[in-house]
C-alpha cells in the first residue's frame, strides 16, 4: 500500500524531520494551519477528533480541507484522530480521509488488537493508513491549569517496548503512538520524554512509523531529540486552542465589532503563529 501519507512519511523519515498534525474544528483553524503551511512550504496533517468531526460535519470537513489543499497547492494528510468507534472510522475512510487513528488505549489488549486489525484490513483495502495505540495517553486540552504532571506521568504506565512490538505485529498498524511521558494538554511543568524508552521502541519496530501525541508543552529539546530517534508525526492541539481563545477574548473585550469575519483576523493570526513555530521546530519547513 502506497498513498500520499506514506510517501510524505517516507520522505520525513529519510530527512529526519516530523510533520505536524494540527487539530481543527472550524474554518478559522483550517485557515491558520493552511496559511502557515503555505508560507513555510511545509506538508501538514489536519486532524479532527470524533467530536470535532461531528461539530463540523464529516463531508463538510473533507471538502473544505480538499479545497484549501487544491487552491494552495500544499500536501495535506487528513486524519480522523482518536477514533474509538470502528464504524465512525470506516465512514471517515469512505468519505475521503487519508489516515485514521484507532484509539483502543482503554480496551484490554486482546480486544484492542482485534478491533485495530479490523480497521487496518478495511483501511488498507482502500489505500488508507492506520495509527494505533495500546496505552491510554492521559490528560486533555482542558488540563492546562494543572499544577504538575505527576498524577499522570508515572513511568510504570509508559509503553512497554516488547508489548508495543507484539501489538504492531498483531495488528499491522502503519503508525504506532507510544506513551513515554507525553500528555494531552498543557501543564504548569513542561514535560520531559523518556527518550531511552523511545529508542528501544524504535529498535523493535524498525518498519513502523512512530507518532508523538501531546505535542503541546513538551520541552523543545525533547521534541527534537524524539524526532532524531524516529518520530515522524507530532500532534499539536492545546497550544492552538489556548491561542485562539485568549486572543478572541481580548478582541471581543476591546471592540464593539459584531461582524464575525472582522474580529477573527487576530485569532487566526495567533493560531498561525503557533503552527509556524511548530513547523520550524519539527524541521518540515521547506520540504514541499
């Protein structure tokens, strides 16, 4: 199976850089992501969780993203992120997603393998890549006020490399998302990654791409080291959401403007700034 996503990941793997995976649930965030990608000549993933897909509409999201991709002439991988319902993932594939992420992290290992394999079989017949995970990556974008990460980042919960190998071989997933200290959300204390564990996982999964979730709030040097060790996709969401909300609040509080398109310019620019920073950090700038 060779599709657009695989070709872009192969190129990232060979070039030792990662492609940013940026969540979107609105026209404004799509504009911010695509503006940044165009400006920096970078491929990107635009992804949406099941909740975000439901909010925008699955057909609407696919067509909107494809319109920007065609108009701006930038490669975009469209990902249905953290899907837990196999039927929803299949519908995403049928509607035109390039890539889906089956999140069975809260399931027992055997059930996770069974459902992940079902998604893989369905997706591969249609030229779509699949990401899987077996350890629930904790946290959420609403946790940015938490005082520390200790309640989640316990090494005994981290991905066990030998188990990751078993999972990848049993399911045939194209991409594996490990839990190595990364968390969803932003916390008062920035997060360090267990890079030694990541190295071991990569050594056992040499033919499986590796994805890093929770790309907001991790020390930059840890991210760059993780990319050197084989990470080719980094998810970013919380920093974008915070930039959007804080800027929008500021604009609304300082203006009497009521035309939405007139007060969205600054929030879009704020999110675009976050995306541009991440693209440069991941090393994908100028890779088109």
